[in-house]
C-alpha cells in the first residue's frame, strides 16, 4: 500500500510539471517579437556578408560564428 501512495504521488508531480511547462511555453510564445524582428532586419547584412570587424588579430579561436547566431535569431523571431 505504501508503494502505491508513492507511485500516485510521483504521477501527480509529473502531471503538475507537464501542466506547468505547458503554461510557461504558452506565456513565452505571447512575448511580442516586433522589436526583435526590426533589429534582425537592420543587422541582416552583417550576418549575410560577414561584415564584422576583426577584433582579435585573426586568432582562430575568437572568430565569430554567424551561422549559429543566424539560427538562434531565426528561432527567436519565428
């Protein structure tokens, strides 16, 4: 009988966590993205043409990765 109570309690916690995660995702998707879209459109040339000044004396480990930055920005605004 004790193990049944533990299992029931664990299932309750799991269901509450899933409901909470769903609510948080719903709230996050309601955040306005107009300003982000404007800023991405303003800086698109920098990402498309790799127009970032060299700030590191051409050190390989400090190059800027525009590919992953573009993916993150696209994910944020879409």
